[in-house]
C-alpha cells in the first residue's frame, strides 16, 4: 500500500493504517528528535507527543502525498517547544541534563558532543536544515517543502551552516 492510500485509510479511521504510517517514519523521526535533544528518553517523549498530535489531527491533512512533510513539521515544532521549555526550567535553577543520567549515557554521548555542541550553536533556521539534510538524508526539495521556503533559501542555509560548523570544529 502506498503512503497516500495509507493516509486515506487512516483519515477514515483505520488505526492499522495509521500504525503502518508510523512504522514507516519512526526511524527518521527518532533520529531527528535525538539530534535535537541528545537524550534517548527525551527523544522518545517527543516522539510520543508527535504520534499523539498526528493521530488526533490526521483528518486535517489537505494533501495526502505530503503526510511525511506534515509529520516532520509536527516533530520539529515539538522539539523546539521542548527545548524552549527546558531553557525556561534551567533558568529557574533546575538542570534537566543531570537528572536521571547514568555514566554510560554520558560516555556514549561524549563521542558526538563536539558535533552536537557545534550544531546547537547554529541559528535555528541553520540547525533545522543541517538536521534534515545530514541526519535524515532529505533532499533540498524535501527540506524546502517541510520548511515551506524556496529551494535557493535552503541551499543558502545549508552552505552557511556547513561553513559555520567547519569553523566551529576547526576543520
């Protein structure tokens, strides 16, 4: 069954079709959430929120062929909201990164921290294109559709982000 057929079925109330759509997208969604949060638990929580929001609003999709784009947009918005919430909490003296974290998790993340820290320093618009392009292997056209901006803008953002990352990483 194609994505469009699954979306039509899910819109008409077929829970199995919706589950199949989530199975198709789960790896991409998880990778994106993980790049934003750098934490397995937080990524899974964001993924849960995304699935819930998609489930309750699937009937609002205007064009079935853009389901993946629509779903990725929900995920990105959830990630941004989560990070903004986390910043507000840390402002009040609660450090969420140290709560419940085990040494093994810290050791596993240390290998990737330099890159993640460099990505975190990017402006939001540059950060999004890097995550979508290099962590999810999306094409420039797909990114332009998700972000609802021209292809040239996406290319410019990718170029600027890569240039800034090279400077930050000392490459």
